[in-house]
C-alpha cells in the first residue's frame, strides 16, 4: 500500500506536515484533527480506510510534526481555513471527502459555509455547532461527577490554579468518563496527549483544559447557519462523549438529509473505542457517496 509524507510550504513561510496512505480509486478522504492543537496521531486508525481510497492526514500549523512558530496571532479559525485551501491545492485534492473530528469538525463547518468546491461529503465526528451549547453540556456532565471531584474542580478553577496536581487529577477523572473510556491509553492517543501539553494553539483557541473554555472560540456558534450546508453528511458521536449527543443532534437537525450514528459504548474517540463498527459505518457511507458521484 502506498504511503508518502512530506511538508507543504505555506504562503506565510511556514510548513505543515502531511501523510498520504493508499492509492485506491475512491475519492480521497482528508482528515482534520481536533484539539485545537492535537495533531493527527490519535486519528491514525482511520488508515484502515485506505484500501478503497487515499486517506490524507496533516498536522495543522503549530501542531505535531508541522512548524510551531511562536506567534499566537496565527491561532485563529480564519487562518486555519486558508491553510486547508493551501493543503488541498498542494496535494491536488480537487475532490475530497472531509472528515473533521472535534474542533476539526467545527473547522469543517466553517469551511463549508465558505462554499468551497469539490467537497463530496462531510463526516462530522464528536463535534459541535455551538461552543455556548457545548459549555452548557460540559456543566451538565460536570454536575454528575462525584461531589468531592466537583469540589476540587471548583476550588482550583476559582483560583485559576489549573496546573495543581490535585486539580489535574480531578480533570483526569472527567476525561476517563468522557474522553477515553478504555482501560489503557493507546499509543496514538498518548502521542496526542503529549502534543497538547502546553500547546499554545490549544490554550489560545480553547483554554487551559476541556472544562474551562476561555479561548477565542468561546463564542463560536454556527447553529443557525447549518442549513446552508447541502452535501451528504454523516454525524458520529459517542454516547458518553464530552461533546455530547445533544451537540451532534443540533448538527443533525440543522443539516438536511444528514445521518446521525451514536456509538453506545464510547466517549470522545469511538474510532478507537468501537473501532470495527466505526470503520464499517464510515466505509459504507463513503462508498455510497462515491457511487452517487
């Protein structure tokens, strides 16, 4: 199976890393990772889709194997959207399926609202259309934690002491319920966790952690514009996801003809937690769209 990788020079002088797997006849799948700032690593299981089509990953600027300039003015949605156009042009991806996970799904929504050409379908995975809605859902999930964990979170958040070991331990309890429910962390997710440590993209756009949203995406809301998206859309979410099924249902209700699939045993990474069923669902959707095209 073909595997190639390299770096794409951007117009701003920086470079982003990409990896292309497979050379099948199907329309290529371009993968947009989340975080923001996570890098592609945790999405590597999607390489199993490469028997039918090329699967293309890239680390957004400031993430993973791409350049990491010390310039926080770069970490904004509009620049990442122009970067996506540059990546497509450099790799000759005139026609693509777009897969956006978490904040990558938000990026995908914004990209589609700009009416780009050549997008055959969307897969919006574990994502949302409204950060204010997500904040409310996170508060609801937090309220269901054990009382002592809630008390610890509240105490250190009031101080702004997000690096305290006791606070980080309490946050880890939330992550265990709503980010990864596996008994051990797979290597690809471990690498992503390392990517996110102190990552300025994440801190600038999101905040100090998943429960505290203070970044420039805090007020992002496209829930009233989803009707402008008309390509075939598959929406995927874990039942226990931090970006809850309610967030995915908002997308589903907003995009006419979209399909919503909930993975009952998963949280934020059903592509790993229920990998076989997940890949089968995605593969069937992509093949169906390919036939229409």
